[in-house]
């Protein structure tokens, strides 16, 4: 048993180290690009923006393994992890399609495009993952308390108002492009939905599995918040014509992938602690 615990611990350390090495490597590359003559590094920025999806792919692989340990589609937690993993995979698909448009079609801001099949698919998977996580934690029982009722109303309202105030206020409808209208509203509203569910789960379910899931859910909440900010930033910059590949917006997406990956590794560690206790 002791050897098994040591082996599990070693595997998790390796997973953390790989994620951290990826973080440092891509951050160092990003700093170099923006520190030394940004104007002359367009090709390098495009390359960076097309490759940092490696973090999302790594996180998805980790998630699929962790989901299997939790029972996969046969358990609520397994389903939650599975959908979070598919979310990262859809992000990678969207990024690959976007890189194709930028590299080969020479479209500086490909929106809407086929890449949004991946990006919006990711949003749907995030909502499903957050919903299954909430169900697995017994969130519905927390709604009976006064605190639960207040937060159930407050968090979604704050998220929706924020989305409206920062992006949708004064929105000009271009009915010649209905897909863009759908995505402009669908992204912020979808993001507000999964953030609300995840934050409610974190706040109301302190005793979930003896509190061992608090830290993983916290990381997931932070990762989804970064994802929300990145989506909002892209929509805002795209509408103003200020978005460019390999900029701060791509950096935000990369950080969200890293945090999601760490959250999934934490959930894997939580499973090992429960199994070996």
C-alpha cells in the first residue's frame, strides 16, 4: 500500500511539473515576442497562438484519465470531468480552425467562422460539466437554506448584468449577419451560466466529500472566470477592430487552459486520497 501511495504521488507530481513547464515555456515565449519588436514578429505571434493549445490538449488528456478513475459516464463526477475535458478539446478544435483562417486565408479576425463550432461547443460542454458537478455535490439540497436561496438569485443576476453592461449595452444589431448576433449574445450568456453554477457549487457545498473537493472546484471556478474574461475580451476587441493574433486575449485563453488543467489534476489527486484513505 505504501509503495502504491508513493507511485500515485509521483505520477501527480509529474503531471504538475509538465503543466508548470508548459506554463513557464509559453509565458517566456510570449514575453520575448512582446518585449522585442512586436511589429516584426507577426509570424512568431501566429505560431505561438497556434501552439499554446497544447496546454488544452494536455488538460483534456489528463481529464479523460481522471474521469475514468471516477467512473466515467457512470458517475456524476465522472461525467462532469468528462465534459470539462471535452471543453478543452473543443477549444483546441476552435483554435486550430482559427489558425487556419489566419495562416492560409489571411483573415486577421476570423469571427464568425468555423472556429466558433469548437469555441461555442466548448461553452456548452462547460455548462454541462458545471451542472453535473453541482448535481454530484448535492447542490439542490443547499437551495433550501436562506443563504442558498439568496446566492442562487444573486450570482446569476450579477453575472448576467456584468455581461450586459460590459458588452451588450448599446449593442447595434446587424441583421445581415444573424450568426454574429447569436454568438455575440450566446457567448456572454453561456459563460455567465457556467460561472454561476460553479461558484454556487463552491460556496454552498463546503462539506462535499469532506471538503476534499474545495480546492479543485476553486481552481475550476478561477479557470472558468478567466475563460469568461477571455471570451468577453475577444468579442469586445473583435467589435472594435483591435484584436490581433498572439495578443493579450490569447494570453488569457492560455492561462484559463492552464488553470483548468491544474483543477483536473487536483480532482485526480482528490480521487487518490479518497481511494487510499
